[in-house]
C-alpha cells in the first residue's frame, strides 16, 4: 500500500538548530526531492485522492511548515519556487497582521526567542503578514491553512470536555473566517499546536469543517489517516539523515517497524 511521508518544518534560517534548518541544507533537501522525482502534494490534491478512494501515488510527499514565521518568506519560498515544489503553511491567524511585502532578507533569532517575541505581542518582526501570504499562495507554491487562531492549549485550561470543545470550536471557526476573509479560501486542513490530538479536539475540528488534521506523531500515512496525519520532523539534519528518513518513511511496513524498534 502506498504511503505518504509528511515533512515537518518550522524555520528556514541561518541560525540552524533542531527547529531551524539553514537555507543551504533546506535547498539541498529540496533539490534531492526534485532529483528523485518526488511529487509534492497540497491539501486539495490529498483530499481529491481521498474523495476518489484512490491509493496515494508512489513518490508522493507533503512538505509542511508550522506557525507562519517570516523566514519562510525569505528563505523557504524562493527555494520551493526554484524547484517547482509545493508546501503547506499552517498559520496562527491571531499572529498575522497587515503591512507591505518585505524585500530585504530578515534573519530571525532562534525559535525560543521568536516565541518570546510572540508572548510580548511583538509579532511584526518575526511573523509573516497577509500581503506576503497572499503572494505565497497566489503563485501556487504555498497552500495556507490553519494552525488555530490563538495557539492555546485549551486542554490545560478546561477540565470540562464540553466547555473545552465549544471554546476550541469557536477558536477554529475564527481561524477559518480570517483565512476566508484575507485569502478567499475555505480552509479544510488544520495542524494542532504541540500535536495535541484527543477525541474532544477532533470532534471540535470536524464540526468546524476541517477534514485533514495534522499531528506531530511520527510515521507515514495512508488515505485512511486523514483525521490524525503523522509527520516527520526534519530540522537542521545533514543529507545522509534526510535520505534515511525519506527512505524509511516512504514505506509503510518499514516506517512501522522502525518506529516500533526505535521509538
């Protein structure tokens, strides 16, 4: 059975670490995908495969980015465009503001410092704006989807499942409305912050109109996994490790065996 590996990124940034991949390494990774004949899917294409009850085509892959960091515009977007690859970008809609498209490369601090800026309400210098997102989406390179509106761990605030579900649903509907208003799209894909994925969360998301639900659980995916899609953390790894992850998690039996033995 065909298997879809979904790669998970956050930053493409000269400050390379676990969640920041350097521009040079990111380009090497994307060049390898292109050279090996991988076809990058967006969420619409994946839903079409599911709705037609088809197998996922061999050498399919999905490239995803979480949060909506500004360095995705400066360092990831040109590389993806160069190699004619598509990616999905999950944005926290309450973080996104207005402003002109920025032209000069703007290296960000490490992820921890970016999150500190968010906590202080200083979004502009570290997060994309709506005009940049419109440009990224209009070219067909990036598929912009939801990472919730507030990026809050509702399960830590609500002990009552009913209250949690209704509050989360309202948050998700707000996220969908922002994406509809700003980008003119009906977002049907949602990535859970921190990978939280429990039955109450899932019910709220489905009732809000989301069909593809992305987690941080490791593994590859069949067409039956759309309500709990697994992803592979990439980060600032070298080409040997990148090729190894790609080889393992493009094969369902090997991915399952590897995770059973080494997780």
